[in-house]
C-alpha cells in the first residue's frame, strides 16, 4: 500500500509540474492564442508575411499608398483589435519579432528605418503637417 501511495504522489506532482509549465509557456509565449512564434514560422513557410497590429488603425487618405509601400517591402498588417490580454500581447510580440527578422533578411538591415520614413511622409501629407 505504501508503494502505491508513493507512486500516486509522484504522478500528481508530475502532472502539477506539467500544468504549471504549460501555463508559463502559454503566458510567456502566447501559446494557445492565434499569434505566437510557432505560428509565425508556419505562416512564413506558407508565404504569409504579416505584422499583427494592436489598437485602432490610423485611417488616412493615403491608405492605398501605404498598402503599396507595405507590398513593396513584402508584408501586410493584420489588425488584432483593442482588447488584448497579456498572454495575447506576448504572443503577438513573439510573432512580430520572427516576421521582423525574416523581413530584415529579405529587405536588408536598414529597411525598417526607410519604410518608417516613407510612412511618416505619407501621414504628414495626409494630415497636412509640416515636416519635423
């Protein structure tokens, strides 16, 4: 009887460790959410290159030009929404880091700065702001 109780205790402890490990992975890496590092790798392998954006999108009269610029750099943006859990945010961050690295290999190291400069210029035109 003593041996059986020992085995049961070990099994319960093992299961508890597994559950805690799974919870940590889910929270830290966004596993169990739509976007996480493994999903990014899978998407890239399937030819889907996208950044996940959180919050309200900024609409402007230059949306067509912005979409064209994104296409030139080889990606699109998916709007996730405004209400995001910490777990989802962690997963999205991991996802976007993988995509960023892939795009740096595709477009070169300085691509992000050149892209952002073009986007800023388009927004200045759209919202009639003077350059800073």
